[in-house]
């Protein structure tokens, strides 16, 4: 059973600025490598045959040239889609196979961060907690140590190092139990059924 008594360790992160997030999302969406979600070379052929997303749609010739050069790169040419939209009005500035289903790469976290900024606002603070149930005696936690996250899409390795320092500062030098993860804040779907696990 997940713990309810927090230790002193807590990490709170401010979301990135809206302008920075929009720029990152635009760059991320240029190249989203990965295999098609359901082996969709046929979908790409359909796009080429006449879908409105087949040929790159773009209103700025310089932008069109830049994006076309990126999409011609042999590392991303096959199995990649791109859509760039104006964050102010939602107008699609560029789309190449934008309606083709893909398995997202890890850089989709940037899109998640942008959605969080838009939905939660710049004042929202993500938190990650370290929790315990058992008592601490002479620096030894007599049970499990839990990490409970709340969906921070920007967590980095150094953030966990910071949490570890805070746990130590709270007087815990050794954990006699396990390090566990409390995922009770999330729903049960962590992997889309159409994504390839290969």
C-alpha cells in the first residue's frame, strides 16, 4: 500500500516559459522519427496519391526550404511525419504526412510540456515527493522508500540526485526496505495499444 507520510524531500519545478515551449514544440515536430504505428507505408502512399497533407503545405518559401531539407535527411526520411502549427491561431504552417499514424518518440515530452503550459498555466508547479511509512532510527529507515510523481515531463537525472540529497538531509542514511514508485496519481493506460513494442 502506498505511503501517506511524506519525508522532507520534495522537488518542485516551474514549467518553461510559453515562448520557449512553443519554440521547442515547433522544432520537435519537425522530426519525429520512429516506426509507423501499424506498419503504414500504404498510408504514406495514400498521402502521396492525393491527401491534402501529402505535399508539404507551407505559406513561407524560406520555411518550406528549411523544413524540406530536414525531412530529406536519410536518418529521418522514412517513418517520419511533421506538422508545424501557429500556436496563436492554430493555423497549420507546414505538414508532411501529418495525418499518418506514428509511434511517438521520446521527444513527444516537449508536446506534453506545451499542453501542460497551456492547460495548467505558468503558475502551476509540478511536484515529486519522496514518502515513507516506517520510522527512521539512527539514520536507518525501517521500511520502504517511495517516490511519487505527478507527471512532470521535464524531470532530469540531476533532479533525482537532488531528491537523494534531500532524503539524506532529512536524516535517512540507509533504507532497509525497497525503493518503490507510487503511480496511484496516474490512470491505468501507460502504453497505447496501437504502438509497436519492438
